[in-house]
């Protein structure tokens, strides 16, 4: 979480000076370096507060700032303030971890159900690892090895159809090493010949498992679907 920046926020409250009581904020121009850094700190603190709290009292924040500035009417001391912040974020971290776990279990169960049904569809083949694929168009060129570099076009979706990445939509194919991608891709590409177009249905353990890219559309334990066209073996 943002314990370091929130600790910095407490330091700002304790050390900054303010001549006026909290109220309407006057609009001032940035004329000196102190003006600029003061304003920049305010922006940074506000940004981190907004990203750290779902609910926040501006009034009590300003009261705390004022009390810390003039060292009067302080409701809790510095040590208590740190303890309150730490306790809050520890609880929030625990709640978020439990939420991620529940979401992951849901995604895993939905993916398994999807793959179980998908495996019965006409034209869908299943490898020993659990990778499912469907030949859309067979190729006539060579097959890549794990050490090959390939050029491909692809379109990636979640099982509900949500697009999370697509070189097709960007209009620009991409190149990469066969062994530099997720396991489902590494295995699937070696089944294809140049010019082929396959559809991959990739179980979560052959994709990103519990650790997808933070902040992306792919959630923990998500099953992925890709349309992949092998354009060329580059080397």
C-alpha cells in the first residue's frame, strides 16, 4: 500500500505552517520556488489520499493539518497517528487480499467450467497439458521450435468476450521468441505451420495464473482465448 507516502502526509501535517484557519482555499499564483514546491506537495498528497481512501473527511483532514501546524487542540499524538494509519491499511490490505482470493477462486471455477464445455465442441482438440485449440486455417510452411522467433497477428479475449490485447486491432503484427511468452502460447505455436490460423483456449495455469499484470483486464486465474495467425518464422 502507500504507508510511506501516508507517513509523509503526517509529516506534512506536523511540519507545515499555515496562518489562516481552514476554510475556502484562495487561489494564488506560483511566483517562487517555495510556492511551486508547496503546491506540488499539496497535489501529491491529494492524489495519494484519493487513491488510498474510498471515503475521506476533508474537514477533519484540514482540522488535523491546522492542529499539527500550530500545535494546538491536537486530538491524538504523533505515535497514535502512525498507529491509526498503520492499523487502517493493515485492515484494508487484508480485506483486499480476501477479495482477490475470492475473485481468483471464482475466475478459476468459471474457467474450468468453460473449458469442460468447450472441449466437447466440434473441432476442438485438447493436448496433454490441457491446452485446447481449434484449427481455423492450416498452414503450409515450417513449424517453429521453442528457440524460434516468430511474427504473428493475434486477438486476445477473456471467456466473456472482453478484448484485452489485439495486434489485429492495432493493425500491426508483433515479433517475439516462442519461449518468451506464456506456456500456452509456447506450446500452441509449435503445433502450427507458417500461414496457419488457430484459436487457443488457454487454461489459467498455462497463462498468467495468480499473477497477471497489475491493473490490466486479465484477473487472477483467468482462462484466456486467442485467435493466432502465424505469419512468419523470422529465425
